[in-house]
């Protein structure tokens, strides 16, 4: 059975070859047969009628390497409107440096050998919808000025798109004045679509430039894929894509959004970009996730990260918008702004590591309220956005989004106390860890019913700030010492004054003792 022995599809709209019922080649008049079934003399006569820049119709034709080379040489590798729909290239298809001045279509085309479009220039649109490449496919250094469609293509070998440019203004071809630039409306179509494409070999998009959107929705990469040094002027869409090999998405520049929602990565996934929004909603990364971002926003809602994962701020501001439903074994956030991101929706908060992150803070200064105590001075401690939302505090700054956490359930003190305790071991900063411990005790106190336990916790908070505010304990000690000293002074000063006591000196009188004497003899006695 020949490669063309198949039933003609119903969507063929051209007149097919009369040489064989199974041949789908477009019939050329006056022969009624396709180019592949013409005699050598008829083929030579048909080729002599071709001129550079002319439209070429080889739909459904079986093309060998020699026949394709003769056609391109005759047209000086400059084609007008080119139609190769359902064509079969049995040998290497070499379209290197070919200029397609009109639209080029290769829909449902089969390339049995190498398909090389190295340095080709498509001044308008090009379409490879549902094309099959049984070997390598190279679009290296090619230029596509209009819309490029590669939907549902299958590449069995390697796919090379390095230094390709999609949506760029048409280049000026020296020495050929017949090539005209398309209108502004034509040049504004700047989209490269690879929806549900199958890449069985390596896929390289290094240094590729997408002046519009780069759409890879539902694409499947069976081996490694690389976008190092690529540039996307709009959005890069990978929704539902599957990476079975390592994926290197960067370093690359993306202006609007990098969407990886619903992707499944069975191997390491590297992301290196900035200045855009990165969406990883419902993504499943079974390998290692390494994201290095700058001036970006990250959405990790309902994502599953099975391997060692890191999200690192490279420069500028890195803001995480949502972590609700995130299931991560070990995720490290470095230099991330978490002031507007709720953490209550984490499935495993103990798997989160926080390094040099920015958290929300209570409103500073003196606070007045109707409850007890009526006057309160808020300390500058770090709090998570869930507590910020529960207390109803206003946004910290004008540029901060006050949406807060968007979990399934509203935060309550009991859940917040447990959340603080589970997050605290993953904090590298001792001050932040102490603030989280304080927040856990504060939520436990406020969540306790009125009674003995709440009274004890309130006294504990009032005395020394749950053992975490040494200044408060020293203040109370100083106050007690001052009160004691004042009491002593007051007691000493309150004693009534009496008359002074006169101390008279005592004079000791010494009296001699009486002596017994005998009368003297010789007196008249």
C-alpha cells in the first residue's frame, strides 16, 4: 500500500488528480493531474510557467525532495500565496530563506523527513494546523509578520524555534522591489498559537520573540522545553499544558501575564520573568518548582506542589495574591509581600517557609473604642492578612489591595490562633516569630468565652504581654516600685509633730560612808 492509498476526506474542496482515485493532489489544467503524476515533459512545461512572487497551489500533492527543489528554484525562492494543504513531503522539505509574500497554509500536511524553514520569511499569515512532522521541525531564525497557527501539530523529533520572530514588522528584502510591506491592519495580527500541540522531542524557543500573544493552551511537551532569552510582548498562555520533561520558562520578558493555570509538570519547572502577573491556579507540579520573579504578582490558588518549591524575589516588588487551597510539601517564599494575601486557606501551613517576607501591621497610635479597655495603644507587630480582615482594619497604604483572604470560611479567632502556631516554625526572623506567638495568644484570649480563662489570659496580657513584652513587665515593676516608694514617703510625712523632749543631765552625788572611831584617851572622857 502506497503512502497515499487512503480514502479522500470529505473536506477536500479542490479538484483532485485523475491519475488515481486515492490521490488528493490538486489537478492542473489542461492535464487534469497533479504535479507528481505529470510526465517529465508536462512537469517541465508547468514549471516554465512559474514566476517569482506567483501564487503556488500544491494542495494534496506528493512532493519529493527533488521536485520541491525544482519548484523553489524556478520561483527563485519567492512565493506569493502558497497552498500546501494535505501535501505529503516524502523527502527533506527545505524551505530555508524562502520568502512567502502572501498567506502560506500547510494544514494537515505530513513531513516524512526533515522540515526546515530556517530563515524563512512569512510576510503575512502562516498556518500549520494539524500538520504532522515525523522528524525534526526547524523554524529557527524565521520571521512571521502576521498570525502564526500551529494548533494540533505533532512533532515526533525536535522542534527548533530559536531566534524566531512572530508578529514583527515585515523585513525589507534587498534587491527585490516586488515585495511590498503589508498594511497596518495586516501587521497588527500578532499572535502565535500552539494550542494542543504535541512535542515528542526537545522544544527550543530560546531567544524567540512574540510581539503578540504566545498561546500554548493544552500543549504537551514530552521532553524538555526551553524559553531562555525569549520575549513576549503580550501574554504567554499555558493553560492546561503538560510538561513531562524539564521546563525552563526563562529568563524571559513578559509584558502582561504568564498563565500556567491547570498545568501538570512531572519534572522540574523553572520560571524566571518579571513585570507581569504569574498565574499558577490549580497547577500540579510534581517536580521542583523554582520561580525567580521581579515586579510581579503570583496567584497560587488551589495549586499542588509535591516537590521542593521556592518563590524568590529577584528585584522590585513580588506580591502573592492568593494561597487559598494551596497544598505544598515544602514551599519557601523569599522577599514576598503578603500584606494582602490570606493564609487561612493553606492546606498544610507547616510546609510554608517565610524568608524576609512583608506582613501587615495594626494601625499605629492611640485607639478609642466602646469596649474594654476603652483606650488602647497598638504596638507595631506583624500580623497576617486574615487577622487584618477579621479586625476590620483599613488598608495599610494606598497601593495595597484590601481584598484580603478569600477563603471558603471567614476567619475566626480560634482558627487564627491555630494558624499562627502552625506558621511560626517556618519563620526565619525571630521578631516575626515572636509576633506570631503574640498573635496566637491574642486570638486565643479573644476567642475564649468570658470567664476565668479569659480573665487569666487578660491579666497575662496586661502584665507582660504573654511573656513576650519585657518592657511591659518592667513598666509594671517600675510602677509598683514608684507606688511603694511614694507610700513610704507619704507614711513618713503623715506622722503628727509633738513637743520636743528635754533631756536633763543627771548629777551623781557621791556620799562618803560613815566610819566608826574610838574616843581618844587623855581627854576628859
